[in-house]
């Protein structure tokens, strides 16, 4: 089932400002909040959709990728975490500090029936790594195993309930206004919203009860990725202190290794094939290495330098799943630079021969026409 456009979800245009995006999300969050719509699965689904859309559109980098590639920018097996199970309620409620000001949604809006005070789950910091890929790996997609050093909770660390907030993760404040007494909730400064503080830690752990461990992480990279695309492996960043905390994410930035003989242009691949003068005159067959394997091509007799042979579907797949590009072979006739006496005499004799006199016909395209065809 196709995913709904994020702009449609929030009811905004693509030109919407950051403030307009936030305002639209705030309106949706209030309308479909679970406390306001108990046991309403449709409202809960709309609530998650709105949070999913806001997470992308409120981030300039994610928004730019979404505007360029659509949902496909995050559709890799480990590539985005969006679209249904990628965001849990803890991820969603963690956004509300920015949207509503303060720690929790319910406290600032009366709780919507008493269920508003939610203990925040502290999330560990994200980690970033770079992964270099060859064109061949990009063409097929690949599973990469990388070693990362991440912070994890040490064995033996224990926690106790925060006495400042009594485990709620929030501190309630009452202020007098011209409209009466107003109660608001803010994140507990003692436990940072976790509702618990460390009781004891083993030797070797840091002040938060964390140690550094090396772990091998598998990253499933979809075919057709481009330089600069960022994938996300959920839960493989640094852990955070606390029994109810969740780990951050591992963000993977894709780098493309330049190929020695092939040049990428979007989903198309360009290759310069050099043939000698005799092969161009008489015709020949050549074996060419593409990104998906070797192919045999035929060079017709009388082939001119600059001719482009197009192998349909032998380029790179589109990350947007719009098909596969082509493999373009540029024929270059190699003119000999040094001749012996016999060879020189032959070409001097042929220079006046009518077969050696340039005589292009209407079907022979100019260089600029070939370039135009190549980009069309």
C-alpha cells in the first residue's frame, strides 16, 4: 500500500515554512492524541502518521532528501525507520518538548482526561559513520558489516526511583495568571525525565554507568544509493542510563568510490571504448565490463569516432524504483601517432582515395546532436 504524502498528512504545501510545519503538526497532535481518543485505532494511526511526517519535514536534511526522492529516501531495509513501525510512542512523545515547550504533552494541556503525565524515556546519542561503496556494490545493493565502538550500560549497574519527581520524570509547577492558576509540567532536572537515578555502578563504568564496547553491526544498503545519502540503523547508537532508556541510532553516510574506467551520471554509466583504425574500418567484437558483468558488443564496419552505443538497462537502478539506467559506450577511434615507411606509403596512397574522403550524410549526427540525444 502506497504511503501518504507527508505534506498531505499535515495539510500543508511544499513551500510551508518551518513555523507552519510545526503549527500544522501541533494541531494534528492535539486532535489525535491518544489521551483524547482512548482505544481509537484510527486516531492512533493518524497520530503516528503526523509524528512521522513532522520528524522528516522539520529536519532540513531529511526534508531535502524527501523532496528529492520521496519515501524511497528512507525505504532501505535499514534505511530510514519510517513508515509504520519505525517510530514508537516514546519517539513521538520525545518531540513534544520542542512542539509544546516543557517535558510532557499531557501536563501542559490538562492531561486530556488524566492520562497526560508520561514518564519520558531517555534516548542515547546518535553515532555517525561513513561507508564507502564501489559502483558494483551500488548496482546490486549489499550488506556491510562494520565494527563500531558504542556506549552500553555496564553489567551490575543499578538504579533507584528519583526522589525529586517520584519517578514521573516531570516536575509540576503552578503559576498564577490573569486567567487563574495554571499548571504546567517540565522535565525533571535531577533525572532528565528518566524517573530514576543511578544507585550503584561497577568499576570501570563512567559517571552514567556506561562502558565502551566494540560491536559488529550489519547494514543492509539498498541498490541505487547516491553519494551523500544517509541511512539509519535504529538502536545501534549509544545507550543511555536508566532501566527504561533506549539506545540512539547509527547514522550511515554513503560515500562513492570513483571507478577507474566508468563514470556515473545519475542512473546512467558512461564508458570510453578505444578501438584501433583497422577495427573501426573492418568492424570487430569487443567484451566490455559493466557494473553487472561482462557483455559482448559488435562494432560495425565503418564505425565513426564519437559514436555512442546504448545498452538499455545495464546502468544503475533508481533508488526511487523508477527502473534502471543505461550503459553508454563512447567509441573512440585511436589514430596511430607513429608510422613506419610502409604504413606511411599506404596512407599517402589512400589519402586521395574516395573511400578516405570525409563524406558525412544526413544520418550522421553532429557532436552536439549526440550530446543532446545522450541527455534526452
